[in-house]
C-alpha cells in the first residue's frame, strides 16, 4: 500500500487564514496536491455556488486519493454532482455559520447553517481548528435543528460528532529555540500591532475606543494597522486614521510575508478585541515574533495561551482594556524584566503551532483518507 497520496484541495475563499492553511499544508505535507481556488470575496455566493464551479473545473476527480475542502462551500452539492467519482472528503472548519456572529443589521439566513450540516454529513472526516470551535458548533447544533417545526433530524448530531475531531492549523514560521522580547526603545514609544481582518467581528470600534482613551490620558504609543479588508474599508479605520494621525506608522494590508513579519518583529504589543476567533493565527504569528499579547479572556484565546499566563495576557472586558494596555505599554517601554521573561516563555510556547510540528498529524489524517479510498475501490 502506498504511503504518499495524490489529493485534490478545493478552496472557495482563497484569502486570509484559508489561503495560509492551504499553502502551508501543501508546502509541508509528504503528500501531493492539486489546488483549485476562488478569490476571497462574496462568501455567501461561494457557499451557494462554488460547488457548481468546481464540479466543472476539475476534469477527473476520480483519479485522486482524497479531497480536502473548507467550510465556505457545499460539499453535499459537490458530491451530488460528481457522484461515485468524488474521492473521500476531509472537511476543515475554519468557521461555521451556526455560531458566527451576525453583522450589525443582518438577520440569519438559516440555509447557510444547513449547508454546514449537510457538508459535514457528506464528509468522511471533519476537523475543527480548535476545541473552542468544536464545542461552539456542537453547542449550537441541537438548538439550530430544534428550530424545525417537525421531523427534526436529531440523529445528525451523533453522525457528525462521530466523524469530527480537532486539529490546530499550522502556522508558517520555523520553530526556534527562543526569540527574545525586545527591551524597549527609549527614543520612541512602544509599537502596538493590529494584524486582524478589518471586519466587524474583530470589533475595531472597541480597539480604537481604548486607544482614544489613552490619547486623552496623554499615554505615548505608536500604532501599526495591518490585516486584510476584503471589500470596503470599515469607517472605524478611516476615522481613526484622521484622529490618530502621526501615531500611525503603517496603515493597510502588507501582501508579502517578509514585510509582514518585519512589522511584527518591530512590534511591542499585539491587541485583540475580537468577538469571533476560532483559533487566532494572527496572534500566534505576532507572539512568535516577540510581541506581548493583550487578548480577551474568551473565544479561543484561553486555549492557545498557556493557563499559567492567563492573568498576564488576558483581560476580562473592554472597559478594562485601556487600563491594562496603559500598564503594559509602560512595562514594555521600561523593559520590565518579568514581563519580557513571560513574553519569551510564551514565544517558545507558540512553537507547537508551527507547520513542522503540526504536519505529522495532518499527514496521518490524509493517510487515513487514502485508506477509505482503497477500501471503497476494493
């Protein structure tokens, strides 16, 4: 039996964490891949129609040992279109539409939740990108199904759970013996990093409100605004650019990995105010480059930060963010030895998420998928 397989990877939203995951897996795996993608825009239409596009884009799906798809498309539709030619499928959930927060003024389109459910039921294997995400999905799933007026398919919870597991996404950095946190720069204020998507679910309004409070208090800081905005730049960023002026040393997406990493290496503190975060690649990358994190005590953050460091790097609510950030800025500016030592420990802890550390588990998952293909053929 062969140990290296040929896999088809379909990514309907090739941007951000979806893009990084696909590239990282393909780059590090022992298996071979053919990647087909669609641009990272119009996510609702991707869920509705990507299967139709890919069904004609791929000429001979039966030649592959397995199929990898992520959540922003209908695997059930694709399997119906391909029939027996469809290889065994692994579905990776970066996010799900049962627990994802709604944008202001938006009401829930229940069909997207059912697409997640039927995709999961169509997959031979399902992986979530964190235990937090896994739990959120299965907390919501029974309640979501119970909205049906009759004939509720409660069996679906058991079926999906039986195929589901958790595997963190790899991050594209090298494991290292240690990166020392920088010890402050007396000639310039500490640099705050925002490297999240410019979207409502990352709650930029709360972030900029905390910075406005620091300005009122006369606290010195510099600001680097990284991260992607897929279509329209949110008004919070446009207004903050005017208010914060020269404090902003960089504004906008940096496309190259080298340039992006360079900004992280110059940073002192990375802040999150997210209302939705199933893993947190942006935070892991920044911490790995020596930034001290200040993160909400919820979502996936308590999972990715070692428990013994929660009190140092997690905050309870947005009302306390300005106070915590002011104190952390003062410690970074002064080169506080205890804070720098804890940041260095945390930097080392991020090694567990490097692709080189994660890839053996992924390769075993793919080998198992190959086994299902061989069993089907026999």
